[in-house]
C-alpha cells in the first residue's frame, strides 16, 4: 500500500581495492557507473574515500547527481594517501553532504573495521570492487563483503574481466 510519501533514497555503500592498475581503474569506473546509473540523482553514496575503488565510486555518485556521505576512519587518514589520492580526497570531501569522522587518531585495522561497521549500518546495498580473494587483514574488502552478507545487505561484486591489482 502506497502512503503518498516518496520512496526513501537508496543508500549505497562501497568497499573495494585501493591498488588498482591504471587499466583496471578505467574498467572499474565504467562498471561502477553502469551499476549506479539506474539510481540516478535519488541515490545516497557512502564512501570512506580510500584511494582506488572508493574514490571512483564517490566521483560516479556525484557525476550522476547523487548525494555523497563520507566516513573518515581516523584523523590521520588523509596523510596515509598517495599525493594524487589525497588531492582527490580533499575535493570529494568538500562535496560531501554529510561526514562522519570516527574517534581514532591513526588509521589502524581496528579503525578500518569500525569504518566498515559505520558504513554498513547506514547502507541498503553494498557495491564491492573485489577480486574475490580472502581478506588480507581486519577492515578490508573481503571482510566488508562477508559482514554485509551476514547482515542481509545486498552485495553487488564488480570485478570486470581483465581487471588486476597493482603488484600482482
């Protein structure tokens, strides 16, 4: 039964690898845009703005007219990013509609796990730019996917044919 109220905006979060090759970044950009296009400007995108998949996702959300919300894992997080990713972080953060800073001084596995938990508590869906490999540690992509599935949050894995991670 419809109540006359509009459906709430879909809240879509992202998790994904940071170490994408240049070719893979292009493939992932196209895949993320295709996955988000049906939601258009009604969507709310939730990202931690990590290098790689998170920033690709955040840019796509904004380009499609959606609203960006950001979770910052730790006060010192920006300093851990490579120069180009730090510049993109600043640009995307300035365009965020809402920011949730977490109370950690330094980015640690525990801070990343808390960021994933915060993100998943706010999400209806999760887009995972993930090669399907097991977790390398606490707070990573595989762990976020496992936890989203445990919480019955819909997960869409994107790993385009020919994609690869830098360094192997």
